[in-house]
């Protein structure tokens, strides 16, 4: 995530907004770990619209990369179920964040 560079928020500010440690934010930014859905939602709920859009676009890109790696490993029914679940989750997140 280029969130710090794109948004102007510091690691400390992002950590406070997410309710996590600054060390956790550092690990997120390095790609070592991913934030929990709850932490990501807290951040999205508390930032300005421009930053919110950036976060969601970044998360969507990461998610899509994972899905593209998983789809070939699944049978047709499981792949369809996965995509339906993702669509439902995205719709829920968008409703929660007002997008």
C-alpha cells in the first residue's frame, strides 16, 4: 500500500485510526501481513473520501490478484461460490462505508 505516500497520513496516524500498533502498520506496508477486515473497515470509516477510495482500490487489486491465483485450483461450483461471496462482501463494505 502506498497509503502513507498517497494520503499524507503517518504510520502512527494510520495505526491510531485502525486501532493497531505502529509495528503492525509497518508490516502491512511491507506486505508481510494483511490487516484484518475489522481493522481495514475502521480505517476506511475514519478517513476522507479520497483516501477511502484509494484504500478500497488497493484492497480490490490485492483481492483480485488472490482470486486469479485461486480460480484455476477450484472446480466450477467452488469458483462460482467464491466469486459470489466476494461480490457480497464488497457490496457490504461499500454500503458500510457509504460508497
